[in-house]
C-alpha cells in the first residue's frame, strides 16, 4: 500500500529527479514506471523515496508493460547489442530490457529500456535488490492508500 508520496511541485522535467529517503523505513522496494507520464517512482516499505522523468522505447522497440523482477545488477554494464554504456543497469527481461543511467533529454529515446538520469540511477542501484518488482504501466495512477500492484499504477496522483 502507498503510505506517502513525495511532494513534487508540478510535472517532473527531463533530466530532473527527486530523492528523499527520510520516510522510507526499511522494507521491500517496488519500482513503478508510467510510460504515459514518463515517470519512474521508487517505493520502500510503501513510501515513495524517489521519482524521475524517464526515457522510453518507441516504434519497433517499445518498453514492455507488465511486472518484472530485477534479475541482474551491473554498475558498469555495456550493451552487447548496441555497444552503448548502460551505467547502473537493472535487468528486467532476458532480451535486454533494463533500467539504466542515460542522458534524459527531449528528443532522446531508448531501444525498449527505461532510461533515468545517471545520478538517480546510482541512487536506485544502491537501494534495489535482485528480485525487487518493477511494475510498468501506461497511464495508470495511484495515491496514498492505494495498493502497489500491477492494476494499481505507476505514477502518484498529484
């Protein structure tokens, strides 16, 4: 269940993020991604501790929807398909879809991955563990008191 969300003054812009672990007491980490809003949120024990604007995949390389466990962590990963650096990589699928550090700016996209600012990726990498759930939706929202499940959402309500 969502216990608290970060106080964010308006939409998060590309390259921007918020991080505050003051309410994030020890507990399970769940990461939510709303592709429509282009926002990733990190919850620890129900408290949102991080939120950022993201890059996503388009066209024939869309970011997949669903619930994915983190299956691999690699701080200094380089894509074998694209020969591209993927710092602080958290692997979600066997075919390479991951959350990783990126240059998050207007006009950029990924090949299906979720790109987040490098400093945010570093912080996320530090709190995420193998097996933690990543829930990727397209337009679902949630608020305090809502369950953190696939049909619940990815982006906190303002």
